[in-house]
C-alpha cells in the first residue's frame, strides 16, 4: 500500500506554483513508495463533501513547468481556524484533520505565503497534523528565505511596463506614475525601478515628501529631461501618514484611490506638468514564470519532496546563500522581510540619482 502525502497551494497565486508541484511529484513518487494527493483551493478541498482532491502522478505533471497560476486552485480568503458562515465564525480544523485522516495522508505540504504558512504551523502544533511549508509570494517578503518564486517574474512585468512608459513619457513630456504590488513591502518597486530606469521610487519603508519628488521633476527639467518616471509601491505613504499602522495606512491610501493616485495628486499640486497613472495590478501575478523562477520553483519543489522522504515534518524548504535546505516553520513565519532603507540596493539606487522622497 502506497504512503500518501497531500499538497495544496494557498494565498495569492504566483508564477512558478505549477513548477513546484511538478518537481515535488517527480521527487516523491520516484521510489514507488509514495503517492501524492493534490488538495484543491488551499484547504477548502478537504472541508467540502465530497472532498475535492486530485491524484498527482507523473502524467498529471506533463506540461506544467511553464504554466502560470496553479492547477490546484487557491484562495487568499478564509482561515480554517476562523471560517465565517451564517452563524458567525467556526473552527473547521477538526473536519480538516478528519478529512486528511480519511484520505490516509501522513501529512500535507502547504505552498503559501506568511498567511498559509502560519495556518500550517498552527495545524501542526494545535491539531497534530504533520506539515511542511514551501515559501511563495510575488512580494519576496519572507525573512527565512532569500528568494520566493514568482518575485522575479513580477519584477520583469513591472520592468517591461516601465520600458513602455519610458518611450511614451518622453514623447509627451509627461510625469508617469506606475503603481506596483508588494503589499506592505517595496521589493518589487525597488527592483523594477532600478531595472527600468525609474527617476523616483516610493516605498512603504521610506515615507516620502512630495516636495522632494517635485524638486526632482524640476531638476530634470532644468537639464532638458522633460519627463519623469515614478514607481510607487502600493504600500507607500507620504510622511504625514507614516505614523499610522499598516491597516490604517492602507485605509488612508485606498480612500484616495490607492498609493499611486495619492502620489500623483500630492505631487501634481506642486508641479505644473501633465501626469498619468498606470496601476499594474494582477498583470504582475499572471502568466508564465521567467527562467529564474522556473529554476527556483523546481529547486524548492525537489527540496520539499526530499523533506517528505526524510520525514522532516514541521520544516519549510528555503533557499539561503544559494543553498536549498529546511528551516523550522516557527522561524519561517516569524518575521516580515522589508526593504532596508540603509541597505546596499537603496544605496546603489541613490548613487545613480534615484530619488526616494525621503
Ligand atoms: O501577496 C501578493 C499580492 O499580489 C500583493 O502584492 C497584493 O497586495 C495582494 O496579493 C493582492 O491580493 P488580491 O489578489 O486579493 O487582490
């Protein structure tokens, strides 16, 4: 009788999820001892009757390497410990654990961001369900791993958008604002901004002063550069909102139509220039992973498979200093990784004349 392991993808999707599934299945089934059960839509596939699961074998992995999204489906809503229904909030984890037992799963591999990995840790600690984590987010904001797959693909989309905005900005002498994702961190904005030749980058980690952005636009004009490219991370805030906590910051920028709209409004009040805003949104999450992410996702998928074969439940596979290995799940979810305002990348950007507004 084969031993069974479950795998699910949770949280927002990221290019490379299918490449992880493929590499994981190939690694785990090779010895002929294990079978892989894919759970649909994060843990939801276990909470519904009949269960929504798929047998993942070598055949079901065909053609998955380059495919965007996740063939298992995902959701970034709902936590099985506190699911909302008509009567309020219910803890569905006893049913989840019962379903896993019924299917004969020895444990579950959860491919997710800080939310899903936090749930995985609680399922293991509080419900005794063996779990292994695989880090995933386009935001690259998990401190326990150097890189998350999907990030570089998202940066590439934003870089391409900047290249395109560059030519039209130059033709029209306009100030172009590009709002990019990243939730509460500015990694996508910083990387895309440097790669795409942005003049200004606004990050959540460096509250920005509209005066400094206006000055940069005018300084460029003075040397004959009559256009400016401004990258705005969705979590960026001007200095007067910097004292707010993350939730209040989000509310304040949403009320203004988002971080990009707010930046355009504040800077527009100080400089007489034609301005336009592009909000890149989910284009950054869709489509095929770039080569870097296919390789990273494959490495992490193999790494997760090896953790299962070695019985190392309770760990998350990660990459550190170009080495793939395991780290306790506790450590994996402990800390958000933010952009270091004094770090090398910000320093390099400043050295090349990029303005951060603070
Ligand atoms: O965490 C990934 C991410 O794409 C963030 O960059 C963004 O803030 C969020 O998810 C968007 O979530 P949704 O897909 O629910 O709009």
